[in-house]
C-alpha cells in the first residue's frame, strides 16, 4: 500500500512538471510571435473557397467541350450552412503608386442606375426581378420574384461597396479612383434622357454633373452610351444629342476624339441601334437627312452595336461612324466572337469607319436569367479577360471598349468584388486573387496597348484631353 501511494505521488509530480513545461514552452513561443500576426483558419477553413467552387455544379449539366463556358460560376442555392458575410467596412484603396497616365483609347462601360434606401428611398436595380423564360412551359421550372437586398442582390458576385447607391458621392469618387488605377481613360456612361429610365430604375441624368466633376478630378473623360429609351428615333435623338452637347459639352471631362480631318468630335455609343431601321438613322447621320447633325455644332462620332453579320451594311446605310460589339460573351453573337474581329476590322477599314471590339472579364447573368446558363463564360482567374484583350490587340484597333466596369447583373464587372456567403447563396469572387485583380490586369494591358498602338496608329488618331 505504501509503495502504491509513493508511486501515485511520483506520477502526479512528474505529470505536473510536464504540464508546467508545456505551458512554459507555449508562453515562450507566444512571446516570439509578432504582435501583428493572426492565427490561421482553424480546421482548414481556408479551403472553403475551393470547396465552394467545387460544389457549385450540383444539379447542373456541364459542357466540357467548351472550357470557357459555365463550370464553377453558378450560384449555390439553399445551402445548409450558417450565414457568413465577409465584407469590409469600407472600400479598400486602389493602388495608385507609379501610376501610368490614363489610356484614352481604352473605354469602359459604366452604369449609374443603382440605388439604396439611404440615398434613393428604396433599393434600385439590386432588387432586380428574375426574368421569365419566353417559353411558358419552362417558366415554372425556374425561380420567380425579385431579389431582396442587401444580402440577396441581382448578381452572382457581391460588390466591395455593398448594395451601393450611384447617387452617393463617395461611391462615385471610389469608382473614379478604381478606373484611374486601371489606367482607363474614358468611361462610356449609360444614359437615358431626362425623366426617362429603364424598366427597373430611376432617372439618372441629374447625376451626370457629379460624375463629370469626379472624373475630371482623376483626369478621366466621359462619353455617352445612349440606351434604347422609349420611341427613340431620328427626331428625338437630334434633340437629345443637342441637349447633351449644350448641357455638358463645355465640361473639361467631356470626351472628344480627333479625326483625320482635324475635328474634335464627341463620341456616342448607341446601344441596340439595330432595332431602329437604317433609314431612320440616315435621317440623323447622313448629310442629306431630314434631321441631320452632320456639319453642324452637334456633329459627333456615332458608334453602332453590331450583333449579326447582316448588320454591317445596315450600319453603313444608317450613316454610322463605327461599330462596337459590347457583349462579353465570346461566341454569343457574330460581333462578340473573337474569330470574326479581323474580318470586321477589315470591313471597317475598307469603308473608313471605326471598329471598337468590346472585351470583358467573363459573363454570368443567371441571378436574373436563371435559364441562360449556356451563355455563362468562366473568368478562369483572369485568363478569359486576358485572352479577350490579346484577341483585341491582334487586330490593331484604334479604340478598345471594356464590358464593363459595373454591370453586376451580367457579371461583367471589373469593379472590386468580395467574398460573401449566406444561408441561401454563395456569391462568386476573385479568390485566390485580390478584389482588385481585374483593375490590375486592365492596367497591365492598358500599358501594353498604349505602346503597341503607338507603332501603327496615325498621328491624327488622338483624343482631346
């Protein structure tokens, strides 16, 4: 019995000394650790981005023959998980050190149609309705209703700025900083006439002065991307072009492009131009038209959207000065297919008009068109974007357009996005890269484009800055 007591006592002493040694070792290691360090994710939670992407295909059919089509970029709905939201309290600052000057030959499509209760009294566009499939037999197979911000928005990605308002001056300031950090020189502002707006929005023309002022602060220029407002025709287009030039034309941020004739003309992108007959456009855009703006103070460069092959001669007949392709979906239309850009450039050169290819980082609109997954294009960690830019540079264009800075509904944005996860949705993001990935890629290619363009573009093709 005495021996057992001594053994237990010795065991307790040894165990106590061992525990004391371990504790002292841990305290010593802690003292050696930098104060700014943080512990890693427990239990390997840093693998969650990879697991999230791997599970996002559940219930979806894949097209393995087209590597740039939908694979990892589909929302995961009704996840059995705890709600997790990862959003910074404020926007991270873009990299501005050793900044190259803006490339005024690089344009980005910009949207000012977003709203929230603080600035607009309600959510605008973030609560986008889920659009119905045109076939009523298929309509019931897809989700219905509207999105419910701030956690449920009409996008497969989530903005670093949250469900912001385009009316917020600090948001406009941040956007201009980001555009400047990407070495983009011109934003093509989505525009509706005063008191007009799209089906899901509010009037936005009153925001133009602030956007111009903020753009000028960063030495950026603003062109106008005219949307297909109700009853758009030659007569009211003449009035609206006159309004834009009279109202904003004297602002230092108003974009003009110098032509080979020496004229410095404003540029207007015309979205869905093909829905109007070329005869109507000819009334506005040819010298003999009934509402002609040619050789007047309201003359400009009018750029038509080419979708189908047959649109080429309609655009010429209508009197347009150039072509752009808009869609960030390679293969979706004739115009947006990279393989057709060389022939389109040759066509435009032959008839002395501009060809402006549109490049984009990817495409996914299934948050508002859940039946349209076949047109999704995976970003492939930036490779899709770089392939598009490479294809554009190969044809030696005078200008390149980017779709888009912030068209969140269609997932074409290069604006900063952050990880966000709720009980129902895992939003896509740019990991393993930073939220600024696409701004940084744009800056790299803007510099490359600027150098290459200088080797082939004639001296007259310079913007007025």
